[in-house]
């Protein structure tokens, strides 16, 4: 990781932590803020994918998948921003799908790493189980407790955790392989 990438990662983590504190301070407005954060971040990522496709990925093998990813994310961003006025069901769905999918992927990666006797499989397993717990909490809080405020707090905690992981990875030394 270059120094500029590290600086970008640290600034991104600090911005995420700032958003967490805003969400905790204003939980009543939190749902609108969360929806705005989600839609803007999805929109920016979709635009980035589409720019990458049109500049480079269209000439690559499998580059069309980048186009599909960009179009789907753009559609999801527009859908998210248009559903701000509706109840918290969409944020429950977002938290459920994203964290359940990430949890299953992390657990599968951990099992594969364990099979190859890699030392970092435990961390991946813990992340996967944590993501599945967050998905279950989103369903319980949203559908059974019907607490929009608690959903905002859950999202803030998830965002803070993600910012901490990003901050730690920014300062972690990367392995450099020298060929002699």
C-alpha cells in the first residue's frame, strides 16, 4: 500500500467515525442521514465502476461484469434515495442483506483458509459470525421491536467498527516480496 493510499484510508476512516457521531447525536434524523449516506456512497461507487469500465475494463476479460456491477449499484443508489420517506423496512433489508452476505463470504473464506492452514482464518471467522449477528439484530430490532432509533444506533455501531478496521489496516505493514 502506498503512502497516498494510506492517507486516503485514514481520512475515509475518520470521515466514517464523524458520521457515526452525527448518527448517535441525532438519532431522530438518523434514518434520513443513513439513507443519504447509503445512497451517496452507492452512487459514488457506481460512478467509479462505470468510469472504470468505460476507460479500461471494457478491454479486459470479464470487464462486462464491472459494467453490470456499476449499473446495478446505480439503480440501487437511486432506489435508496427515493425511499427515504418510507418506513425503516428498507434499512432493515439493507443491513440484513449486506451483513448476511458479507458474513457468509467471510465464513467461507475462513473455512478455506483453515483448510490451507493459513494463520488468519480465525479473524475472518469472527468477522463472518459478527456480520451474521448484525443481520439477525437488524431483523429483531426492525421487525419485532419496530425501533427506528435503535436501527440507527446499530448502523452507527457497524459504521464505527468498519472505520476502526479500516484505520487498523491503514497502519498495518504490508508484506513486500523482493525477487533477487
